[in-house]
């Protein structure tokens, strides 16, 4: 059975020191250690220690063979988005990251599929890089759940989504710059509480703002099983019904009507939670994802699904068919 992991992150082994080059900001730079690890430095401050599976394509392929998974959809680590930077600097950074992934896809076409990053803070620059990304072999983009704390429903972002629909580029939405970060740093709460809320924020914004209604052919996938959106859909729908004067001001369509019109990955770490999501979305709208190579991800690459009592058809949809439809790719490219 073909397995495609549609949610993985990668970074070039060597990064320019953009903070030094541009003279401002907290751009990520790698300091490599003697033991084969590297420290991600944000400006001059330690951010995270990573291992070679963050950049070594051959190590990654070997890791995935252990879980009988052939293909990885790769995108940058969200901290690299740098939407806060000057447009021209974010363009340079985005091009560097996108060229790295495009080269990887070109050299390993059966093992890697690429999603680009674009400078979302400037719609014109974003669309230019989106078009270039398609030209160099990317099939979609990964964007953050908010853009400098602006919701994705803001008018300034609509032309970007419109261009994605026009170009047939898929969109993966990943939480980042979590709301309330500074007030809940203890216990890793930004990752445990803030990330699911951020993804729901993005989903609600695209639905209530009418983006999904106006662009019915836009192919959007929400990370981490849609975050807290699907588990709290009853509350969201009730809010829509009881206070339409506050919620339904830009789109009169019930949010429940959009079930099955977007994709989510399967990262629940819980088979019962996944079954609930499958019941809402249908197996053709749930994709295999892992968040590899980070520890909060499903680093057994869907083993909890393999071991479950889900039907063979459901497993086949999750493991590849849903992702192929989201990305508009032919299965023959990978078998």
C-alpha cells in the first residue's frame, strides 16, 4: 500500500546568517555541533536543537523505510516564515528555502513532494513567489495560521488564495506565533493549547470570512487534524446560530456545511479521536501526516492507524488517496 506522509518539515543544512546580512531581526541560523546535531539560533538566542534528519534527505528516506512509507511532502519549519521581515528580505529567504526543496524533489521524485513558503505580508510579492514556486516544481504552499496576528480572512490575503486556486496550488495551514504565547510559556502550553486553537482560528476565519465559499476549488489542508476546530464544531455552530449578528456577518452559510470541503491530517495520537474526525470529514478528506522529525509528531508514521480496526479502504484513503487528491497528483508518479 502506497503511503505518503503529507506533513513533514525540512531545512537546508547550511543557512545564510540573514540577521547579520540584513542588519536586523531574529532570523534562524544554524550552528552545527561536533556530535552531528545543530542548534537553531534565533538571532543570537538558542531556539531548538535539531538532528541530521532535519536536513539529510538520505537519513530521512532510511527512517521512512522502517515504516514502509515511500514519499514525504516536505515544507519548511514554520519559524522560518519570517512574515515580520521586510518584504525584499523575506523574498530572498523564501527563494532560498524553496530552491532547496525544489532541488530535492528534482533529485528524488518518488520520495519527495514540495510545498513552498511565500512572503504573505505582501500580496504582490507572495503571488510572484507562488508563481515561481509552481514553475520550479512545487505543488502547493505552507502558510501560517495568522500573518503578523492578522486573520487569514483579511481582504489583503484574498488575492493570494485566489491565485492559489487559479494556479491549482494546494494550501497547508500550520499554526505558528501562537496567541497568548507570553502568558502561558510554562508546561509547553503554547504547543499543547495554543497550536490547536491557532488552527481553529484559521479554519473559522476562512469559513466565516467567506474565503472557502468564494473559492470553492481552493484545496486547503489544516494541520494537526484541524486543531480544536472539529472537536469544538458543535460550539462553533451553536455560536453561528445563536449570534448570527456577530458570527454570520460575512458569510451566511452554517460552518458545518464545509465539512468534507477541506482536508486535515491525521495527527491526533488517539484512534478514537481520529474516528470522530473520520465520521465528520470522511476518509477521503483525512491525510496521513506525522510532523516528522519533531517529537510532538507521530514519529511512527501512522502505526496507530495500521494497528486499528479501520477498514482497508479507509486506511488506503488516509495513507495516500486523500493526499493525492489534495495535491492533485497522479498515483502513477509514485508507484
